C-alpha cells in the first residue's frame, strides 16, 4: 500500500493574498505536478481560501456567526463566500486532474458542522470510501453550519486535524502531515516583518507550546489566525504520534523533496 500523505496547500501560497479572488495558477499547478510525481505516495489534499475567502469573511465577521444587526448582509456574504470557494476549488481540482491525480471533492460545508465552541461533527465515511478506491479526497476551508452561532468558518488547518481524528486507528491513517505555506517554515519571528527572523528546522512536541510565542497572526486579512492557528493545529496533531512539516510552496521542488534528506522546512517531531 502507498504511503498516505495529508497535505494542506495554504491559501497564502495558492492565491495572491493582497488581491481579492486572485489565484496563483503557477503554484497550484506545480504543487499538483510534484504531488503526482512523488513515488509511492497517496495524497489527501486540503486547501485554504486565501484571497477567495478571507477579505469577505473578515468584512462580515463570518467566523463569529450570525449577528442580529447584520443578519441580511451576512446571509448574502455566506452565499458569496461559498461561491468564491467553489471557484478556487474548481481551479485546484482541474490542476489535480491535469497532472494525473484522481481528486474527489468533499466540501467540509456538506460533511461537517460545529456542535459547540471549536468542536465539530465530521462525517468522514466517504473519505474512507474514496481512499479505498484510490481516489484523492480533496477538502477546503469552508463555511460550516453551527449549533452555536448558526454558521462559522472551518479553517483548512482545523480540517487537517478532523481528518486525522477520523482516520485514527485505520489503515488509512497518514504517515506524514504537511502544511504548505508561503514561508520556508516556522521562524523565530514573522519573517515578513522581521528580517532577522531565523528558520527553526526542528521542533519537538515539548517545545511546541513555546514555539507558539514565535508565531503571529497573519498580516493579511487572514481571519483564521495565520501561523498561530497552524501551530495550534500542529500541536494537537503531534499528539497522534505522527510527524508534521511546514514547507514553502512558492519554491519549486519543496514537495518533491519532502521525503528526502534535502528537505527544507520545519520538521515537528512527536
Ligand atoms: P497559509 O495561508 O499558508 O495557511 P497563513 O497566511 O495563515 O498561511 O500563515 C502564514 C503566514 O504567517 C506567513 O506568511 C507569515 O507572514 C506569518 N507568520 C507569522 N509568524 C510567523 C513565524 N514565526 N514564522 C513563519 N511565519 C509567520
């Protein structure tokens, strides 16, 4: 059986975050090509929203759910955000097919909802079925319904955790977790702001909590907590006893070298 690798394509890499609804087709295409060429690897793919989701979600405060005063505008914004996400998702699925992968789209909005603060019901039955068939499940950060606030945003980083929770104890549990972003990995400080920030190559589980102090909210309109949200998701993921990596998708070859000694990025050890 091939190695299952769960990889997230960060919205900061697959879109131009400063221009609304602007896809980085070159990066999307290269990621799929490199994934398809990885020997003996079966990818499960999650992607972020970047400029297709965050600006509108921020403007209408969609992460905090329904507010009485903004009810009408928010409902329009929910529908629009989902439409934008479907547009980006289509581009990602197209690139996956063109490069020889077999994507099977599983929108989180259809297979999950929030039950209480930060807790989700995630119906992964079809995820397992698609893996059995050698398809590549592909999910994305999305609006989901909520028992608590009517609707909210479920980030790609959190979906990574939900997938692992679902696959725990099955033969499809991934052997590697990858977060692709627009920076080489976790730095001592935000490298976009502090030019003296240094890349941290290895972080062990006992140091992850301290590593959170290095990670800042994203500079962009990222409403799902940027690098900080990612490290929090990684902290929970390491508890499954599996390693996680952050890599830079803007640089060619970083996916190709994921499993080689030439790997460049941050390696989180359980
Ligand atoms: P993605 O959309 O790829 O999931 P985010 O935009 O949410 O990624 O987070 C990545 C961003 O986090 C980087 O572009 C960087 O500016 C910011 N960041 C903040 N603190 C750090 C840090 N300590 N190390 C690396 N990046 C950081």
